[in-house]
């Protein structure tokens, strides 16, 4: 291409390439480019998906521990507050106070950012791959509601996590305030119907996100096949349902007055 | 049968294009979808209008040339059927049918319902082949292939490259097409020497061409006229991650 526009002097030094450049049709040029894909110039979509799968599994592992910890609220104020305090002392004296917690937090932050960045890149690519939308109202042949709401669902879940941190971790958005114990904050929250709603709705969304996410992780990491597909789908549905039900036990106990 | 057709009309690649409505009064339920369009085109020609351009060749459901998005579903709602094998008896009298071309950035519209699917050729060129010395044919039994492998490979090899998977995918991903070829060749002994380089080159080429990523939704396999299973994508992912780890 450059040979065509280059001055005669430059052409004289490489006459063959100049001639070849002149003879190539646009189609041939396109074909030549395609034959030598510029590998590495664009991060592979499968690698991005693998990052999403692994970071997603890390976050789910955390959620399982978080859910089990939350069930402690059923054992009363003493047990729950003691558990909360114990989390800050794990590994002492080898680790400083809250050391283990900060290792977990940094790990989770890395997972959250990796998940978000990959999702953003893949979303932008998906939008660019379909610049003109179909006029016919799109009929879903196969896709589920859960799989269609992954992207916006993810954004809503992020907003919920930020609120959740301000509410129960930092306490600034909590009715009982920053000075209250974890147990009192928990109870103060779910005695108010609008806070119950602010937790239940995102948790159900999270459940759907995890259902498709878990299935998707198996597929992305190449662990799925036709025979296992049914089992993986059942596992994804079962595990996300159990996890979300586990999270709902605490708030439900406050609502019906078992925990107060 | 009386039908109202809403068809995407676009003069050329640079034209903005628009939906145009046509009335068709005497459609036989025994016509194929393409024959129905032939009837419309004969009328348009008689009226001195430009006929609707669409791709077709064998009309036997095997060449992969035909394909249009019918009422929002590639090849129409009838499962495991190409547009040419879709018959008008599956539609209701008086129905309004929307007909659009495949929509994907790597498949630019050439005219009306015709899109340029050369992008698929680029993916195949990148690695959808095996390198063998040509000449005299080898003895057929020299390389044994286990029957289950042969069956699975064939299940993937029936891909006709029509592009319905890309058209159906909300992400405009070519994963099912690429995975079908990777599965087909990756299961055969002849495909082993280039297995790693093939999956790398084909997937990276699809990414470079501007196809989207897979979100494991399954629309592709649902509309595939040949029923290529979703597990081929899992196999492609597995092979790709293995090839990347080295």
C-alpha cells in the first residue's frame, strides 16, 4: 500500500514489492490481512470469559462463607457479635488485627474489578458486533430471563453491594448508626419494610445472576459437555437457590420476630 | 393464503435501507418460503420494480446459502430447518411476516436480504483445515477412528456455514460456527497435529473480525438448521485454554 504512494526513488529500491502492491485487489489485501491475524492486539474473548468465570467462582466461594456466617444471627446477639469480632482476629498474632479480613477484601476487590472490566470489554464488543438491531420484536428461542439480565443485573448488584457496605459494614447508612454492634444493625435494618425490600429484591436478582453465571462458568472453562449439561444446570439452579434462601433466613427471622 | 410481508429493502451497502410492506394474495401452503418470495419477485418484475435480492442455491437445505431472519428468528421458528425447507403451511392465513437480513458487523448487507459472509471464510482460512500431502489416497483403514469419536465429529461437521448462529446471538458471536469446525477436526486423528494452533488462530481471527464473545445463552444451537450442539463451544473453550497455557 505504501509502495503505491511512495516517491519513485523508494520504488526503485524495491521494484517487486511495489509491483505486487499495485496488482493486489482490495479483496486480496483483505484476505492477506485475515490470513495473518494480528494476534494479541485484541484480548481473546475466551480469555476474558475465563477471567469472568474464575473471578465469579472466587466471589461465589466468598458468598458461601458469608451466608454461613450470617446464619449465626439465629444463635443470638452474643454469638453473632462474637463471630463478627473473631473475623477480625483470625491469624493473630501472626497477622495484625483485621489482617486476614484485609487479605480477603483485597482478593475480593481484585475479583470484582477483573469481573467488571472483562464484562465491560465483552459488552462493548457485543454491541459493536450488532450495530443494526432487528426490527421484529426479538423472540427468545432458548435464552432465559436470567441469562438476558446478566449485564444490567450485574450493575444493580454492584449498586446493592455499595449500599450494603455503607449499611452493615461501615454503618453510615444504618438506622442504628455507626456505634451499634453488628447484631443491632442487622435487627434495626429488617424491622423496616423498605430495607427488607432493598435487600430481598437485589438478592433475588443475585440468585438469577448466579444461576446463569455458574452454568456459564462450567461452559467457559470447558468442563461441560452434552451428558453433563443437565446436571450442571440442576446444580447451578440448586446451588444459587440454596445460597439465596440461606441469605434470606436472617432477615426473615427478624421480620417474624424470632430475632429481635 | 393472504400474507402481509414486511421486508428489509436496501439498494447497496451504502444505502440506509428501510422496511417495505407488500401484500401477497395467492400463496399456496405447499410453497417453500423461498418460492413464496419468488412469487413476490415475479410480480415485482412485472410491475417494473426491483425484485427482492436474497441468497439461495440448492434449495435442499444443505448448501448454506439461504437464510433470513423471519419474524425475529433466523430461518424462522421451525426448528432444524433452513429457510428453503421452511414451508408456508407453518404460517397462518392473514399473518404479517417480517423478513430481515442477518445482522452482524462482520456480515455487511450487500443488498436487501443478501449479506457478505466472507468473514466465515477468513475464520476457516485461519485454521479450519488439516495439512496433508496430497497425491495417492491413503489406505482407508490405516488410521482407525473410534466410532463414538466419528459420530461426534460428524455431528459437528454437518455445519453448513449459513451464519444463523451469528444472526441469532445477542452478542453477534461466531462461537458455534468456529466451535463446530474445531470439534470436527479436533476429534479426528488427522486433526491432532494442528489442534492447538488451529483453535488459537480460528478464535483469534473471529475476535479480530469483530464477532462478539459467547455468553452461553444457547440461541445459536436453538436456531441452527443442523442442530450443532452447544457442547462444541465448551470443547472449543477447553482446547483454547489448553493451547494458551501451552
